[in-house]
C-alpha cells in the first residue's frame, strides 16, 4: 500500500486516525496535509500539527453552529475530537505530560459538542464502580421503547471512550444496536484525569457495567454483546470467562497472553531469563530496555505500557505481564465468541490458539493485507470488519431469540 509517512509507527497511527473517515471522524485531505508537515520521528511536530488542525476545526465548528448549520458543526467537532486524541497519543508516558491532559480535555470537549448534535444525543453516564465510577456514554439506536441488542465497548491501551464511537459505536448504531462505551481502569479519563491504572481481572470492571446496562431503558437483557479491540481483545474474553449474562463476545486483535506477545519482541536469549533468571543477563536486558525507551517512536509503546500499568521499571512490566493471560480460562467462556486477527499484526498472532481452546459457539476470521485489513485492528478497513462481525452477531442474536421463544 502507498505510504504517507516514512516511520512505521507514525504511519500506523495516521491510518488509525484516517480510518474513522467513514464514521465522521476524519477527512483524507486534512490527514494527508498534516502528515506532509511532520518529518522523521519528530514527536513535538506530531503533537503540534495535529493540535493545530484540531483547533482550527473547533473554530470552524463554532462558526457553523452559530450560522445554524448543525451538520457541518457536528462533522467539524467530531474530526477535531479525533485529531486532538491523535495529537496527545505520543505524549503518553510517566510523569503525566500536561499536553496529554490538554489534548484529552479538548478531545472530550469536541466529542461532546459533536455528539450533542446527533439526531439522538447520547446520555453522558457515570457507571457505579467500587468506591467511584466509570465515565462513559449510552447511545440509543432509536427513541422508542423497544428492547434492542446493546453493545458494550471495551478499548485498549491508548484508546478513549470517545474514540469508541468511531471504532465501533457509529457502525452499531447504524444497524440498530444501542451502544454503551466507557473508560475502564488504565484508559482515557480513568487514567489521565483520575490516575486509575489497569487491572487484569476485567470481570470486576465489566460486571458493574452489565449491572448498569440492565437498568437502562431499551436494553434487551438477553442480547448484550461485549466487544473489545486491541488490548480490549484480551479484556473482553477475560470478562466473559466470569460474566455469563452476555449473549456474545468479540475479541478484535487482542493478545492471547500479554507476556508471550511482549516477550516475542525481545532478543530470545534475554527473554528466556524472565522473570527471575540469570541476574547478569537481566541487568543487561534492563539496560537494553532503558535504551529502547529513549527512542522517539521505537520506545513509545514501552513508555505507554509502563504508564497505563502504573510502573516505572520495564523489567517489572515483563514480570507483571503473565497476570494478563487467557491460558486456562478459555473453557469458562460460555457465550458465542468471535475471534479475529490481522495478517500483519504480531499482537494477534496467537488468536487462533484462543479460538481453538474455546468450548462455546465460535467463529474465527483472519483479515488480510490484500483487502487493506492486515494492520492491527484492521486500521483503515473498519467497514470490512463491521460487515463481518455484524453479520455474525445478527445471526447469533437471532438464534438466541428463537431459542428463548421456543423455551
């Protein structure tokens, strides 16, 4: 495929942002123009150029709204929201960067301004969770009181509840599904504004969300779907292994085992020493990882990973990673489950292992580079993913409804 940026990570995140164009989150010309002004691996330029365009769109949205053009205003607000999210992406790391705080605040501001202009604006919610709450949005597919299937959306390492509208929410609403999107521990506002980091037992997060969803008007109690993408592709099936009120679960390009997925990127002889092998070799690995973390784009994932887990030592990340595993839990998942991987994505390379180990109704799809869908989470080809997954979901939920009636 033709590239707009030379650096692999910059290109991947550009495609991620641009991939939301079918759902109102981007414009090709704007994204291409931004890319043309960023050179090499200049992280400051990345932040500044995406922010500048987002700010310009915010101003244009304000002018359109003042002129009574709600459609143009909504479009500009939504694109501004996505671009502010993209601007802050590479500032993730510890200590918390003030630019990330600002970018996230402006992402939320513009998303909510745009969402308020939808035909059916979402309900901004706080979902009761332990001693606090989880921020999110409930989108209704229609205004009537009919019970409808509802998607509960789970994000990954660096996503936000607002981004979930573009990744899966808009597509679901178009097909008559309600949508509940939220930030869990380690994600979006929970991480940036409230300082709450990830936890491996995601069922402790999803069960309160399901409780909340079942109290919402219009939510069919037997047609709840949990859909996770990226790291959410681990979190969703992990939750489904305990939360059995779900009709279906979707794992979109998630890791089967976080340690295996992470350690596979390390030199083999050093990776074999984890977690508590030869002290000298572990010190050498620590030195190597510290050097990697200093690199602008090559070290970003590790800097981000430490932040979302509340860690400071890269070796501690690899010692913690085995807690995030589906090994031995697959047989606990009872609901119908859709598992997918992308041809060029090393994070989801072990998705077939998860699929084979499942003891429930299931489907596996590998998305291919020849179809433009070979990147992580089918970035740039979300419409193809949605065609596949909603055809499967419609079939599963129809079968479940028929069984419920016959029973």
